[in-house]
C-alpha cells in the first residue's frame, strides 16, 4: 500500500538538540553524542533547513557562512525512513534560495565521492578544485 505523508520544510525552523544529535548519528553512522546544536546554529549559521513529517524531523541541512559572500553546506541529513523521496534535494534547494536571498555570492559544499551525483546532478553544484588538510 502506498501513501503520501506531508513533508514541511522550514528555514531556521525550531530544532531540539536531541533530534539533531540522533539524526546526525544515523546519517553519519556514529554513536549519538551530545552537541548543543542550538548554540552552534546561533553562533555560526546563516541558517538551516528542517524537514518534518507527521512523526518528526526527517531532514536537516546547516548553512554556515563567512558573514559576507560565502556560504557553506554542512551536515546534510535525511533519516533512513525518508530517503529516496527527494527530501535532500528540497533541503538544498531551500538552502540555496535563502543563501542567495541573504546576499551571498557563493555556496560551497564538500562531499564524499559516493555523493557526487546527488550534489552535482540533482542539486546543481558544479565541480571545483579544492584542498583539504585532515587535522585529526
């Protein structure tokens, strides 16, 4: 039986630390840790997008920034139970729109190779050269 559940997307939507910590652990395959997301978001973020269905949060993406022209996608997350429904693409579309509306000129994202088609083909990012130093 197929059914559709309404997903609502919100820019700078209310988040609870527990729900983002759980979604982060699920999405990045690690044990839950306690991060004070409300503090992190208030200090470092241009904004974030939440996706919710009738049972709670199913998606999240954080947009950090330099306070001027550059915004950066961080922590794109979709719950296992809600994957393959276009939620990630919609999270990024709203994050892109709101970053543009905020006056940013560039939206950056780093990703692992297995996510290449998602970011480049589904979400419209273009490949660039970049550098990375692993600190830990």
